[in-house]
């Protein structure tokens, strides 16, 4: 599929609507994997999204909901305050069988443990703040889901600090850091697009790992499946950004995996 610029009437839509429309166009083609060109197109769209565009006030500039076009304004007339997130919180925007859109919001010091994205492409945009990233790719084919997962992994990012504004990133099923962990250096938020989304039913569960350095093999680590800490939780928060018009044929699936 050729990737083209949005026409003028589409550019008048909210940024989150443009992102949804582009994802629906790229990811809803049955049996067609997205091309690298399409992924780069989506990255450029993500690059233009700011916290206020998804209903979050990052405190960097005055939030405004006085747009003449109601479609571009937060649907509730106010925004989530970044300062109000006292634990990891997931703001669900949209999910169907083909892709999901949502924002992880972190208070300073919070950690999302090392986890994988089986057979998934993930596009991420750091909306504000700074985050420390640790990521890996499996050296061999991903372990079978039938057994407890473990194996040798290559380091992609070793405690790399990323600060907004920065370009959107992308990871693939076997490259780009498919297994990663985040620790918030400052309060921060990450907008994620996942295709396809997590699904226990379809063999795409979210699995967590412990990583064990190998002193004799720099740049590699041994990863072993582990349970989440008992006190780890992710809260849920409503999406307060502009109204999203979606394809009525799509199903907005349950997203309880991300919230209490």
C-alpha cells in the first residue's frame, strides 16, 4: 500500500483521530503485515502528538480547551494532571483485534518490569519527562509459549535515558528491543500503539522476566520468566482527549489487563 500525506480536510481532525485513522488503514488489512514505509509514516504521525492531544496536562504550557472546533478539544473540558499520577496508570484510548492505543503514565521512580511483546510491533512516543530504558532481543527464536520461557538475549539498550521531546521509537517481534523495562527518572508518559494487541486467547500473553548478566559475555544476558511482584499494580484512568470516531465494524475489546 502506498503511503501518502493526509488531504487538507483530514488535517483538520484532532491528532489522535489522525493517528487512529492511519493505524486503521495500515493494520486492518487482513493477512498483510505493515511495510517499513508504513511504520515510518506512523512514527511521523506519533512524533506530532503531545500530552494535551491525549487529554493530559504535562504542566509545561497552559492547557487550552477553547478550540472553535469541538472535535479538537478534550471531551470533558479538562485534562488529567501529570502531577496527579502517584502510581503507574494506563489511560485506555482504543483497542480492537488489529491494534490498541493507550498511554502509560508514571510518577518519578516507578518501574514497569521487564516484559515481552510476542509477535507484535510496538510504536511508542515519550510525551513528557525522562525514562530509563532497558531492553533485549532473543538471540534464538522466541521460546515456545508451551513452556516457561528462558534463554539468551542480546542487550539493545542498557539503562538508556530518554527525554522528551524525542522521536517515536518502534520495536519488532525479533528486533528493536522486544523485551523492555521502564523506570521513570521524572514523571513521564508513553503513548503506545500495539499491533496486534496482547491476547491470551490468541497466544500473545504478556510475560515478565528476570535478567541475569553474564560477566563472561558482555552485551548479553540470560532471561528467565518470572512472576510479577505481589505489590505491583497498574491503575486505570479514563481517556479525556478529543472524541474518537471509530470504524463501527471494530470491536473495542476489554482492557482489564492494564487496570485494576
